[in-house]
């Protein structure tokens, strides 16, 4: 039943995605006719004698230039959004997805990648032979078994622990998507419309016929701002024309009334949506982040550098170790116990690359670790030059995930959390000094809180 409902929803969305741009361009064509012919020509260039106006060619030219510039300004980002939705919608690649043959057939058949998934399932199952399975048939991950080294984790973890910070769950594993059976990179959300995980997903937008995500969010903001300017301009112009016609003519041009009504509707819609979108962008929040933001808690795996490891608090281990007086929980990648047993060929290379110890830190309820500053939040979305802000060509800087630090730039909250956990340099050094002083006093005491 649920699958039927989803399938109906998806096919409706698909048709809406095709119909809405056509309707929108139809309305724009009609509005252009009314502004050019009914307003510029019949009102400003050749006004009827009853109106008592003189011909105003310069005003007409000014209106035409402003109108067509504003039209182009919203149409270009709109077309760019649709192009990005088709070519690069920010989906998390499937190639490392772990699927069970029994459960993947429905979704994958729809997405035309049945063969690819079968091959993946086969490979994964072969890799898992004799070591048990890390997930139940419904896709739920057996975190305990993975952390204790009883089963190898699904592939792809190295993309997370090669960074210094990544978003994790309370156990220190990255977030797992039950639907895709794949790890979710930071700020990824599973879209039920697409049946796929989408990076920095914002929302499904019927007006652009797809998901607004990290790859097109910037163009979406530009589209809303320019559309609000354009419809606001048309609304003011036509309101003026109607007010003059009402005073002098027996009846008002009905075409002008219709376009005035449509422009007003679109103005309030785009200005309202644009305002709330920019408000969230200033806070570096997506629409998804904003849902239930008040009590949301992030867990972050923060790499412990050697100094901090030597001088810091004594942590408890999420995967196997015995904790002292825990200041934070620690998880070490790759999972050593499994590697030492040598049961899994995939882990051999991980052993060679060395262990990465991470502290699992928890944000206060409702705080956003991605908030940098209002300006930097906007720059990460819109770009670092005026032209980047105005023109819909370059991607947002936040689409670049190549930094070894983290997938997205982290804000001062994370520095504060590291500091509080004794992981940042300054605090580590002062802790180290304290520790030495305390040791001189009491040689048996070795835990620092
Ligand atoms: Zn997913």
C-alpha cells in the first residue's frame, strides 16, 4: 500500500514537473503581451484621448528595458535549476550501497539499476561470507556487532574517517540510511520522492520539478529574489495603469486586471518564500534542518590528534576498550579487532593506513554546528564575489567536499565542543601542565576530568 502511494505520488510529481514550467512560460508570455501591447503601446505610446495623457516614448522604452531585464534575470536561474536537477541533483552515489537481494528489487527496478545492485549485493555478500551480516533484512544496522568487530561494516567508512570531523550517531558510526542501505554523508537526507539520499537536501519543489539541494540552492535563492523583483515591478506598473484608467475610462482593460492579479499572487508567494529561504540561509539551515530544530542534537566524530590523545581526558571506548572516567566516548577506525583476526580482506589496507581515534562529541540541543557567521554562511552558499551572488553559473562553495577537515565548514560551536572536551591545543597544553602538577602531588592519580 505504501509503495503504491509512493508510486502514485512520484508519477504525479513527474507530470507536475513537466507541466509547471510550460504553464509558467505560458503565463510569462501572456504577461509580456499585456505589458508590451496593452500597457506600453496602448497606454504610454498611444494613449486613448479620454485618458488625457500625452504620448511618452521615453517612459515606454524605460519600462520595456526594465521589464525584459527582470524577466531574463528570473528565467536564467530557473532554467539553471531545472538543468541541474536533470544533470546533477546532488544524489549520494549508489556504488557503495549495500542491498540485500530480497529487498532491493522494487526500488532498483524503478530506478533502472537492478543489474548494478545485484552485482553489488553479490560482492558484498561474498565479502561478508563467514563473518555474519551487519544489517537485518529490513536494512537496520547491527551497530553492536560492527563496533565489537563481530561483523565487518558495510563498505565506504574510509570516506568518513579520512576527514577530521564527521556527523555520526551516538555510537560513532556515520548515519545509516535504512532505505538506501548506505552511509549518509554529512547533511544528507533521504528523499522519499526520489527514493535516494540527497546531499544537503532542502525540499521537493513542484515549481522546479525536483529536489532543491546543495547543487541548486544558490540558483533557487536567485530565482526567488529576481522573480519577486520582476512580479513586484509588474504589479506596481499595472496597479498604476489601473488607477489612471479607473479615473478616466468607462471600463478598465480586463487583460491588465488579470495580469495584475496573477503578478500580485506570484509576488507575495515568491517574496514570502524568498524571505524565509534567505532567513534559513543566513543561519546555515536547510528546510529539513529547520524541522524539529529546537531539540535536535548532533553527534560529531572529532579526530583526536596525538597531543590531545597524550594529554587529554581518559576516554571510554565505543568499540571494545574499557573506559576510565569518561569525558567523551571514543571510537577507533578501522575496527581493529576484526582486522587483527584477519577475517576480512577489505580491512587489510585499512590496517596499513593506521588507526584513527575519534571523540564522539554531542552538541547542545537545538544548536547548529554548521553555523559559521551570517556573512560566511551566505558566502558558503552564494559565493565569495559579487558576480557569484548575482549570476547563476558557478556552484556554491559548499558543494566542494574535498577539504580534509570535514564535508562542510564547521562553525565556532565545534571549536567550543573540542575545547570543552579537552581536545583543542590550548586546553590540552594547560591540562597537561595541570596533570603533571597533580601527578607530583599524588603519583597514583592518573585520571583527569
Ligand atoms: Zn537514502
